[in-house]
């Protein structure tokens, strides 16, 4: 990057790339290739032995992906990143990279429904146990920890409960016990930097705000480079004992000359290599385009959402509005401690008419799109109980913050008058 700026508006435009060395093209090229010519037999051997980093095969790395990875790592203040095919792949890899059969990890109950299902059911088939705890008391994480606990997992701004997670408090407990905190920062890019609050790993569904336009599916993991995996060697045998899948490499030792990136290198050259959940070069290119305007869009998203929350709170058909700007007490303290420059773009509301009112409201929307996504530039709406969280039991839905009458809004960057007008006419019909 031509400057050492810490400002996100500059980082997302300049980190990791100046111009193409072959053509001097300013825009990052789409390197639509499967493989790469080695300079010599020695060069090839060095790459495979991790004596130097470079391109081998696009299932493992690609120059277009590399720019995205470096920019997101710089934006989060991390050491390195790994781009993947989806946010779900990022959640899976983030945990599975240090958990194997017989291990457990502790997760917040405040989760996206797809992540809950991944943890509760799919990981169970792999012999990995999830222990869900209520994050309202950070000490619940300590109480659920034992010698086989490999990590903590949570969402910064949980979708759909929207109670900001106590990052610093849980991270401190984890550091004391030798357990890293993994934060899903999908709903709070730019406005929250979990690594600054003690988290060890950050992940995003790039499908959402980073992409911003609903065109591409992807995910990314950022290694903070701030957790001492060697100090807690007994807890992390996958990083500190010979790995039979990579000619006996001990990851904390093998990559020391490259920096504090043992976690992310292992994820790349074992999990990504074997599972193949690679982000396509074209999607990486699309995410780079979205990243360039992310700070500006987040500013507009947050401003609009705060105005929508205040307007809904005064509407006679709305029983309750869920948004950090309206919270008080401990929840507001956490929001103010973790979020800078806005309270996020997601707004939840409970309609007085319950499930039927929610159905009528969704059906009456004209400008808002009824889609299963968040983070688009355009405004979106959905009824989670019958869609994104429908695979969960009623008890699990309530634990994540979903009730029969809950409607989730992802507020876009349209003019605020048009957003409010559409909400008003839809509420009149509910």
C-alpha cells in the first residue's frame, strides 16, 4: 500500500495491490486460471515445502483472491486471511481447523440459524461437540470450558437478536484459559474491529456487506496473529504436533519464518486443499469491487437504520423494535464499547398482530425485497421463523431471538424518505 493509513476508506482501495506487474493495469485482474508455471524444480519444491509462499493451484490460492485476502486482513488489523466459497465454509473451517473428533467448542446462542444448524447437527456427525451458552453472562463461557475445549465462537452483532456480543469480556476469559475467541463480524464490518477487543480470529460472509450488491457467494477468515498457539500446545495438538496430512509438519514451527500465521496457513494447505471450498477468481474480483465502497455504504446503512428504528418505535402497529440505538443498560454499554460510526443496518421488529401481521406486512412491501439475505445496497425484509431459522425447534428459535411475529429488516442505502414510505404503506396493510 502506498501509505500506512489505518483509515478504512484508504485501506479498502489500496492495500495489497498497486497495479498489475505485467500490464500496469490499475484494476485488479481476474486471474481465471487453474495453475501456475513454476520457475524451476527447486521453486516448485520450495512452494510445496512452504519454504516460500506463492501460487500452486487455484483450489489453494489465486492472485485475485490474494488481493481480497490482504485487504480484508488489513481492514480487520489481522496478520493474514483466507478466502473461501461461502460464509458457511468460513464458519466450518474456522472451527474445524483446531477441532477434531472428541473435541468441543463453546458458542453463543445468539446465532444465524444456518450456523446453529451447522454446529448442532453437521459438526456432531464429525464428532465435534458444540456447547451453546447465553452470552448475557460472559462467565457462562468459562463454566462450559474443559480440557477439550478448543475455541469460543460468537457473532459481533447477532442476527437476528442484535445484542452486541461482549467481545472483550469473553476474549479475556479465553486468554486466561488458553482458548481463542472466533468472531463472526459479518454484520459489523468497518464499525467493529473484534481483534482490537481481544478476539483471535475474525470471519465474514463476504456475500453480505463486503460484496454489498447481492451478486456473489463467499466467505473469509482473518488470522489475528495475536494468539500464542505454542504456549497452549496441549490444547492445540493440530497446530503443535506433526501433521500426517502434510509430511509431518508442525505448523507453529514450520511457518515461523513467515510470521504468526500458523493457524491460517494450516487452514489453507490442509482444509482448503482437501475440502476444496475455494472462492472463484471472479467472485473474488466482485468482492474487491464491493470492498472499495464498503466504508461509505456502511455509513449510509447505519444512518438509515437508526432513523428507521426511531420511526418504527413510534408506530402504533409495532410492539417492539430491536436495534442497538434503542437499547439501554448493559446492552447499550456493549454496543457503545464495540461499535464505532454506527449501530449496524439490521433492524428487527415485533408486530402487534403476530405471525399473520408479519405475513401481511411482508406481502405488502413494494420497494423492499423479500429475500434471504442481508447487507445488500437495497433494502431487504424477511420473516425468520418461516425461512432462515425454520430448521430450528421453537425452543432453539427463541434462544436465537426469533419469535412468531419477528420481522427482520436489512436497511439499504436508498433515500430515507422512500424507505419510510414503503414501511408505512406495508404497515397500513398489516
